[in-house]
C-alpha cells in the first residue's frame, strides 16, 4: 500500500465529520418519473447520495443521461433532480453528493474509453467540468464490468486519469464493483485503493433468474465455501489488498423472486414481479409471512405471486451493520436504491442501518 493511504483515510474522516460511519444511498434519476424525488429521503440517516447515472459518450465525454429530469423538470420546487439535491445539500451541510457515471447504458462505451489514453483524459476533464458546474463533491465510476485482465488494467488507468484532474484534496472518487471473484480477480485492488476513497461492493445478486437454483441473493453467510456470500466476498476483497476502512457493504432495497420454489437451493420456474424482482416497499408479498433465515442472515417470504422471495429487512440490515463494525469496515453501508425503501422508520432499511452503525 502506498503512502497516500493515510491521506485517503484522513480525507474521508473529514468528509463524514458529522457521522461516524457512511450510510450512502443511490438515487436513480429515472425514479423521478415515478413520483419519487430526492426530498422524499430522510437525510438524518444519509451521509452520501449517489445520483445515478450520467452517461459516457464515444469520445469519453460525460454528460447527463436525461437533461429534462436532471436539470429542467420541476422537482421539489426547483429545476431538476440535480437542483433538488443541491438545495438539500445546502440544508444538510454534512451531505456528500456524488455523480454516479455509467451503469447499464455505458456497458459498451467504458471498455473503449478506458483503453485509450486520449479518451481517458477527456473522460476525466469532462467529469470534472460537470461536477464543478453542478456542485457535486466527486464522482462514482460504475463500469459494468471489467471482464478480463486487460480491462482490469484499463480500469486502473482510468482511475489514474481521473485523479489527475480530480485532486484528492478537493474531490471524492469512488467505484462500484460486484461481489464476484470472476470480476474482482481482473483488478489489482491494492493499486485501485491508491485512487479510490470508497469501494461500493455490491454484495447482492448472488442468485437470480440466471442461476440454476434459487438462493438468498444478498446473504451475509453461506453454508459452503463454494456458495457466494457477502462475508466471503468482503474477506476476498480485503485479501487482495483493498483496505477494510474504505469498503462499503451493499444493501439491496429489493428482493429476488423464484416462482414454484419453497426456499433457497431449489429448482424454480421463472420469477414474479418485474424481471424477477420486487422493490422492498412491496415486500413481504400479500398473504405471506416474513421470516429471517438467521444462519444466512437473509429475510424471505414464500407464497402468493412471488414464490420464494429473498431480500433484506431491518433485522438483517442491523446484523450486517454490526458485521461491518466487527470486521473493521470503517465506512459502513450503501443502498441500491433509496426510492425503493419505505418512509416508515420502523421498517426502513436505511434508518435501520444508520441506527445500528451508530449505536454502541
């Protein structure tokens, strides 16, 4: 680990000075069309907001993915989702607002941009311009995903270019990566730590309609070494040299559905909801009892139109927050995505995580 690590740690300690741990939330801009706005979230429980997603152009330029909803539409009485967030940032001085770049719309563009030095430089310059013009505190890179060792090197080169223009003293730089060894093994995580303030480890989607059997898609623990889990992937990431103090553990605010399955580990026939998912506010399904698999640390309901649905609830989020503190994950949790949570504090995932992180 380079000497810059101590600089990263001190900078992030200052950036979340009003809270001990990060409790970060992604806000997808498209949710505004469904009536969810930035003002709907409880900022007493949120340290960072990732505004998702900006798009990457063929020339490496970074631009708003939906100028109408981002900058022009009336949102919370101001212009656009960005205007709303900047207003909220003024009201909540502790809040860090970060522009999340990429996601599904940039799957094909990122590899081309990251492999070319001129395009990487344009990406970094363009990102800085957009961040400064909009009032963001930094950027979050969501490349889905570096698929081989060559792209892993390009990913590091892209981060290096970003840091050339977005200095460590003035900007936060983060990245989201899946909790998947097949992807993570392509990246020198120890070197990545030289550029990143936070790594948002997506410790969910272990199971879904792409797997042959049902399973807990965000389980903290697994029953065998061959089965994925948040705990094993956190340990793997740390073993590859990324410091625990800058890892955020991901919490999904949605469940994955497996029809005609009585629980984890079974064959199934399709999924309920939208593409096999239900937002957390839609769970448990009508007429179904919510139970917690304490061994795996996963909530579930079985029956009705969802079959077996695996998800997180306040009890499992609390356990994951305690796990973070025990394992020295000094930054905390992040959630995909804020609008999928509920406003009821007794049921809210975000509120449960914040309370557990900051209780003795």
